[in-house]
């Protein structure tokens, strides 16, 4: 057939010719043709007068677009007009197929490229009125549409899933809602073969331009069965930046690490509990959270990385807070940093060269206390910071708001008690009561009553726990537990019931404090209304009410912090375990998260969790 023999007149360029050929192939594939019979002639819907369309000089590509519209039962009269070229008709037809409001771009003064940008914007659920104007070129429309799409993506953490059915190839392109995946699916059985460049062109036409897999495209080109879908492109997810952190300018995390001696004993004599700082010395500086590496959708939308978690300002005493998150020491003292609690303190140090006993008097100090000698029976030491004792400790009472470091160990003969808001560390502990919010460490524990919100660690190759009652929320570790003489030893790891009771009590106290605060505020407001703002300032009852309200607020803040602490302990307690590297002796009563078991025979090198105990009990029958 010569060019002049084509229906509707001459074909002006190669693109129109290819469009015509592809359309004829599609129409042929869509019709059922029986061998030996004449192909049935489809009867066009009566909405179109084909003779009139040919008379007005429509080209074959234009007629083909009308034919395709009729095939899909579209109102083709909207675009079956000589004022539209075939590309414009195609854009209107695709909009009708997707049930879009084509009136927004059916103006024949728009080029096909301008129509396409408006159609894509409607598919992407954008406000196309931002750019659907004749004064904008197709390039201007494209740039504005991409800006709107990026804004929409970032605001909604994605867009809606996009599905495009391509008439020419018989393929369906699906782009996931988050824009991170693109898939191709064969709509129906066909003998048609695809070429990789052809598939790339299809993806590019639908703006799938990033993360395209050549291997996947080759699989599609090799042939897929009807309905089979394959991922052909993958985006890169945006990353979360690093969290904010504090850079420290003093010696490490405290307490320090004890030294293991050649005989297996752990030496605590040289452990530093806190670093000494001078007035004005820089202690810490806040490093803000960073922004993560940006990602990219398969359609080329840059996805901003999110900022990491910021940390709240540090709280504490003896510190000066300056601009840019800089913390300095207010006076000379020992510095301690608790990352979990978010506190930085400089403790003024009270130091004694000799011993502390019942005759020397009690030591109570708002800061840290360092005893160069020993602490005898009946002595009392209370400090808001650390307590450090270089010598031995007898049946004394020691309370520390932070850590307790006992270099020489403890033999309390059942009379002493040591409590710490942080950790307790010592050479050894005999017949003493220990309570710590942090961990407890020592070489051995003999007939001790221990309660800690963290772990009890009997460290060293000769470490042992013999007798007593040990309650450690996060677990117990020792080389040996119990004795060959079968001394009764109680070990509880992960006491969830006790933690639940603590949390319930905190909740009750918080509720009570809130109710009392509300009543105090009501009384304060009544006084203010009765006396007026000027007169009430001199009223003592009013002033007491204001002070009491502040105290209740502080009480609730402290209780909230305690509730967060208990919640953190509970989360770790679920994973509690009793680890024994050498021997676990008979007559040890274990309880791990409520599962109890009495050890009746020596076990070697075991790690006992709740699940392990339950399994052992089942086997024991």
C-alpha cells in the first residue's frame, strides 16, 4: 500500500505511521477471527457518523482513537472532532478511561504535551488549577506538577497507588502507594514479544525512571504468562539520621571497670567512681540529631531523610548551662553522668582521712563522700552523690543518691544496709542487705539479701553466690551458685509481679498528687477572687497554697520519672536469665519471671530463662 492509499489522506510523519500500525495490530488481536470464515465486522456504536468524520478530513490515527474509545464504551463524542489531532484525542481518551474530569484539559488550544501534564496531575490527585493554564508551556507544567507531587508525597508519606493499562503493549504498570516499587503485569495471553528498549520507553512514559532492573525487563521480554506480575523497579527508602548525643569531656562512663587478677579474683581497689573537675571546666556539649540520607521513589521524587531523635537538656546540680548546649562545672567536685536518666551532676566532695564509727558521728552531705579509712558497725553515711570507702565496711548504714564504691568489701554480720540510686560495687559482700536501682557487682555474695533493678554480677572465675535471698530484675550471673553443703539459696530474676505492684503504687500516688494539686489550685483561685490580685500577694495562706502547688507539681514530675524507670526495668526483666558458668548446686530455689524450680542435682554451665525452666519442669514430670 502506498502512502497516498491510506484512508483519510496522507500520514505526515513516522510516529503517526507507527501509531497506526500498532493500533491495527491491537484491533486485530482483539477480534476473534475463525479460519475459513470471514472476520465479523464490528458494528460501531451509533454515536459516531464515520462518513461525516472522513468527509471532514480526519486521518486514520484520529479515527483509530475514536475506534478505541468505542471499544471501551467511552463517550467519544467529546473528542471526535476535527479540532483535535490524534495525540490530543489519545490524552482525552486515556482520561475518560481513568474516569477523570477531562473538561479541565479538553481545550484544543492545549498541545498534547500540555494535556498529558494535566491528565497526569489528575491521576496523581493534585490540584491542577495551579498550572492548567494556557500561558504555561508543557515544560512549565511538568516542573510545577513535579513540585506539587513532591509536596504531596512528603505531606502524606506517599501518594495513591497508580495503575496504568497500556493499550499498545497489553501490559499493566502498577506503582505502589509509597512510590518505592513498580511492577509490570501481562493482561492477557498473547504471542506478542517485547523488546527491552520498548519496555524502558513504557516505563519512562509513565515516569518510572529510577531503580529500573535490566534483569527484570529481560524476563518480561522473554515472555510472561497471563496475569503474571514482576517487579521492574525499586526505589531507595529515606534513612533516619543519627540521634542527638552528648559529647563528654571527662573520663568515660562511670563507674569504672575493675581489674581481673591472675588468681581469678576481681580487684576493685583502683576503680574510679567519678572524675574530679575544676570550676568552669567544660563537661559536655550537645551534638544535635542529624538528618538521614535522602531516598528516591521509582518516579524520581527525592524523599527527604528524617531527623533523628533529639535528647532533652541535661538536668543536675553543680553545672552551668551555656548557649550551644555547653555544660560546665560550677565548682570543684566529682562529676557523674547518667545517660538513661539524662542527668549530669558535679558533686562537692566531703573527704575524711580516718575511720567512721559510732563515736565519730554520722556523715550526711549534699554531694559525694570519700572515706579514706573503714566504716564500722552502727555508723551512718548519707550522701546525695557517690559514697567511696577505701577500707572495710561493717554493720553500717550507707545511703547514696548515686553510686557506692566499697574497695575493701563488707562483712556486716546481718546488721548493715547499703542503698544506692546507682550502682553498688565492692570486693565482697557478707551478711548484708543491698538495694540498688543500678547493678550490683562483687567477687562473692555470702548470705546476703539483695534487691536490684538491674543485674547482680558475681564477677571473676572464682565468683560465687552462697545462701541469702537475691532479687535481680534483669538477671543474675555467677561462676557458682549454692554450696556443696546444700545451703539454701533463693534466686529471683525478673520479678514482674513486684514490678507491677510498684507501677500500680506509683500510678495511685500520681493520681492522688494530681487531685491534691487540683484542690489546692481551686483554693488559691478562690482566695484570689476574694481578695484581689494586689491584696492576695501579702496573704500567708495564699503564699502557702502556691508553694504547695509547686511541690505537688515537682512530686508528679518525680513520680513520672520513676514510672518511666520502672517501665524500662520491666522491658528488660522480660529477658531475665540466670547464668552459671561453672556449677549450680542443689537446694537453690530459682524463680525466673514467675516460673519456680528447686535445683535437685548439680548443673554445669547453664543459662536458665523462664522457657528453659518450664521445659525442665515438664521433663522432670
